[in-house]
């Protein structure tokens, strides 16, 4: 399979499955758009393994196979090999596209290994005693994507900008955790730190079909959500400084994706009990508006002012 066909398939995957991210990725110029679609497609493949229906042992095996593919991707790019010459399926569009993207942009492909570490924690039903414990997980599953994206955007100060990209990933993942709290609970996963659950009297009754059935329980849960939302806002404030340090179209891409999640966070903060009923989302019109505002550079200039 040639790279053109491979990229087209990655973009098809992205447009059909990326939801919030697609609004931002479409704002990039074609070479960067194609490369980020390839990154998304492989990340989605890894996520789908962790969230799929396979037995835990088979999930772990599949994730380790993805880790081996990650090492082969790094080898292919470092040694200017094609997919087939690096023990990668030459007919796998995602791998073919990633090899090509890696030769065009300094993408830290090894960061996929961190995403795999986070997915393995999900498979093993890890829980998080403290926020520092949860922070490790957020950096694995979301900060890694921020750093992979930064490789495509281009970095003038990779270390400093990498920290910002990582911080923004943490903010996005904290938003995801609040949005998906009921779905995760029903799947036997609890991401909110145990110390926070205890602090607000919100220990999750995992042996029962629904959490927080009484008015008092829901009130305590609302206080917990307010606390976690305030924490997420701090990570957004740190991560959004990245926009002022990258080119306009890359900033628009990041601003659109982060802007959608920030709006979602504020909606959750206003209606904390709603996440106990199901997954919350923004209407498509609001997402499109956020993307349009990001393209004008509004978030970019606000972030620049915050960074001075």
C-alpha cells in the first residue's frame, strides 16, 4: 500500500471516530493534517484494545503486540526503512502512514509506549489513591498524545513546550474522567482519586448497580465535581499557553480541541448530577463555533497574554 492510500484510510478513521478531535485536525494544512490523522488512528487502535471485549489476558497480549509495533515504527523511521523492511505489515494503512509521517516530522513515536502503559493499567483495573497517582495515568494516556502532536506542529523549545502539551493532555483527560464517571463505574473502573472520594464522602459503592441514589449523596458528589473541575481549569490554564508558541494553524487545531473540552467541563460543572445519568456532550453547532473561534486566533492571543 502506498502512503497516499494509507493516509486516506487514516483520515477516514479520524473523521468517523474522532468526534471532538476532528474539529481541530481539519484546521491543519494537509501534510500536518494527514500526519496527525495517522497518529490518531494508531492511538485509537490502542484504546480500542483496552476498551474492547477481549479477555484481560488477550488484551494484555494485544497491547504488548502494539508495543512491539511501536518499537518497529521507531526503528523504521530512525533507519529510513519502509514498513515491510521493519517487520511491519506493508498493507496496514495506519502503520504505513505512521512510517511516512515519522520521516516528515520529528514525531516522538516512542510516546505510544506510554499510551500502552496507561491502557494496561485500565486492563488491570488500576485504582488511584492520590492525585499524583492519577496524574501518572493522565500523562500516559493523554499527555503522550499532546507530545506526539507537538512533534507534528513543530517546536522551537521542545522541553518547555512539551511540558505545556503534557499539561493540556492532563486537563483533557480530567474532563474525560468527569464526563465518563458513570460509564466507567458501570464497567468497574474508578479514576477519581480515592483520597478525594473520602474527602467529599463519595466512596463509590461498587457492589451496587447505581452510585449516589440519595439527595445527600448527589450533593456531596456535586461538591466533588466542583473540586475536580477547578483542578482541571488550572491544568487548562497551564497547557493553553502552548498556543502562543506554535504556528497559527497548529494553534487553531489545538485551540479547537481544547476549547470543546473546556466548554464541556463548564457544562459538567454547572450540572454535576447530569454525569450520573449518562455521557454529556456539546451540540455539533457549539463545537463548530469553537473551531471557528480557534481559527480566528482568539484563544491564541489570550494564551499569549497569560504567558507574558
